[in-house]
């Protein structure tokens, strides 16, 4: 871990040094640019005053061309400097993430869904979540794809493909970090892409009409004729008649043009960045390459066309419209692009999103070299060796071995307060989620079939439904029961993680209800873990003929102080610490 931290710090310094060097070059270039402008302006004044006009015109053209080339070179230095600064920031964030601070990464709170089978209980989204721990995406489509990876299990074939791609990308640190740095160039808003999709879904109103296409050629020629005749012979009010047809056409199509512009205008910068990301995607090794052939040129062209349509924000656009029907010309180019490439865009976006999600998981693989890729098999058995919680730092984490059949079997985990029962449930659940997303897991080894995880661990009062936490928990348990009982043979096995079930009622009803629930889930072929303080439930093991196993997490009291080892053991707990905790809080027991 220290070696990786040193690696990231070294890379941060290297990129920062490079950015500083480019900053000095840019500043020198700024002085040269100013000197070029002043000297060129003086030379042009002299030339147009003293030389023949054609010599002055040739010199003017040459100086303007040279100045434009120098400005382009100067701006490229600035772009390279900004890229190096972003690369330094990428490495700074990675070094901090290794130390346990992931706050610089988006946390995906927009994907949180209280009704999801496990997202809330397993801390998938939000501050200090698994998503924030993993997230190295730069685009909204990438964030959504990573969230989808975590929200539902993939098929065994998909998992095998993802593992191969992740293993390949893990070694490509320069490619991954450049990909991130490029993506940081724009503030990617998913609403702008949704507007673009609305435009893609609408039929063209310019490109498919022969009369409109004829007008786009004929009316600019008519306007040019009016301009020439005004210069030569006609009074201005007569020349204006040549522009009446263009004015009428622009007025007739104004609403459609405004709608097209409204749906596409904000996507210009996003698409420009996407175009650069697609160029970078085309440099991927074959094992991790996504199907994006032709995407970089097409997306870059779309960004350019939208940029030309955005010229209508400029005051002088009114003259461009009168002379050449500027808005309609570029709407026509947009619609020609849509007819040619519109059906490919969602596939390109999906490929970009997939690459971003995979490079996030590849970064995890690189940062955690001791973690293992899980083995996905068809046996109804989950086996883990040295399984730990991914979000706990290695020096603080306690790992456990674990094994369980995944059909008609229950592990009952008892233990006192703070012994680690809930953390172990989340440890297992999060690692299963990682495994079924294609990622490495926090374990020496993990073998499992594809599972459908369901949890009931954090139930809260639903004030908008006037529902108590107990009723909210019953609704959650009902969802799990239905998932177990209605599962078909082609669907993944349901594996549930339940913590302190029916805690919102009295002890007698809780115990009776818990027993009834356990037997119902086992009869339906369900499997999972229940963590509980109710040690009387441990008596069920003797009646279950192997379908229930008792496990526990113990705590010792030494000199009035609690000592936890967070290790999973066979049997029912024999330690209790509630009285000690209450006494430490000042309650005289």
C-alpha cells in the first residue's frame, strides 16, 4: 500500500512539474503574442500607407495567417498544461483514497433507491459508500453504468468478459488516468443528453423536404444578387425585396428551429469531450476495446455542427440568416447527421459508459493487488477465505472465512452489542455485489453462484405513508418472502441478509414471528444469514436437520472494558455487554 501511495505521489509531482513548465512556456508565448500583434499592426499601417495595395494585401494575409497559427500553437500549450494539471489531480486523489479519503469522488446519491433489494442496507450509494469508493467515471453515462453494475448481478458470460477487461485495464495506468483527465474537461449534465435524445427521436423537418432544400440553395443566391445589385445600381429599399422570401421562410420555421436549438445547444461541450474520449477508447488493447468504430469522427462532427448553430447567439447572426439562411443550413446538417448516425448514438454512449465503469473497477484492481477475482460457478455453495469489508482500511479490518450452501440453508449469527454482526452481514453482501459486478473482491478467495441479494437491516419510519418502522420492516420482509417463493428455476437464487428482524415489537411476538419467518423461508428454499440478539433462536439448529447453523461473534470484558475480536465462531454467543455499556453511559444498573 505504501508503495502505491509513493507511486501516486511521484506521479503527482511529475505532472505538476510538467504543468509548471508548460505554464512558463505559455506566459512567454503570451508576451510573444502581444509583441507579434503590436509589430504586425505597425507593419500593416506602414504597408497600407507606403506600399501598393496588392503588396499590402499580400502582407496582411501572410501576417494574419502567421498570427492565427501562432495563436493555435499557444492555445495548444494551454490545453496541454490543463491536462497535466488534471493528471496531477488524478494522482493526488488516488493517494488520498488509499489513505481512506474518497470524498473527492462523486458519491452517486442520485442513484439511491430505498425500495431496492439491498442498496440502502449495504451502503451502495451516498457519502462514504461503495460507489464513491469505486467511482472513477467522468461522464453521466459512465456513472449510470457503474451504478447499474452494482445494482443487479450480471450473467456468468458477462462476468467473465468484465474480469478479462478489468485485468487488462489494470495494467494500463497511463491510459486510465488520461481517460479520466480528458473526461474532466466538461461538466456533464445528463439532462442535456436527454434533450439530445428527444431531438434524435423527432423526424426531420428540413432534410426530408425537397422544396426546403431547394430554398436553401436558391434564396442565398437571390440574396447575393440583391446585395450586388444594391452595390451597383439599386436603392437600398428596392434591394430589400430580394430578402423578403428568406424572411418569410425564417419566420415560418422559427418555432421548429428554436426547438431543435433548445434540444441540442447545451450538448456541444459534452459531445466535444465525448469525441476526445472516443479517440482515446480507440487506443485500448483489444481485450478491453469497446465497439466504437467511427464514433470519434461522428461525435466530433455533431459537436461542430451544434457549435455552428449556436452562432445564432451572436448579434451578427441576423445578417448570416438574411444572406445565407444560417440557422436552416445548420439544422439541415444536423438532420443529415441524424439520418446517417442517429441510430448508432445509443450504442456509442453504451460503449463509453461500459469503458468508464470497467476502468473504475480496473483502478480498484490496481489499488488492491492482494484482492482476488471471484470464481463464478453453478454449485449452490458460497465459499470465502479471509473475507473483509472493502471500505475498512487494511490495518483496521478483521477478515473471516465463511462457507454456506445457497439453497434451503440458514446461518444464525448471535452476539452482543457492537460485536460485529451487522458489519459482517455488510461485508458478505458488499463482496457478493462486487463479485457479481465483475470486480475483484476483498478476500483471498471467493467462489459463488449468481445470487439475488435481499436485505432487511435498516428500516425507518415512513412519515409520508404514516408508517412505523415496524410496518416498514414487515413490508421489507414481505418483499423478501415473495422473492423467495416466486423464484423460477431460471432466476438467480435468493440470498437474504437480515439483521435483528421484527425488532419493533415486544420480545414474545418477536421471537414467535422470527421462528415462523425462518421456517417459511427454509421451506421455500431460501438461504441466507440472520443476525440476532435472540439467543433462544439458537435452539432451532437441533430441529433443522442441518438446515440451520449457529454462529456467533463474542466479546470479552477485561477489567471492566470491552474487547472485541470480530471473529466468526461456531455456536451460540455466551457473552453479553449491554449492562457494561449502560453503566459506561452513566445508567446505574
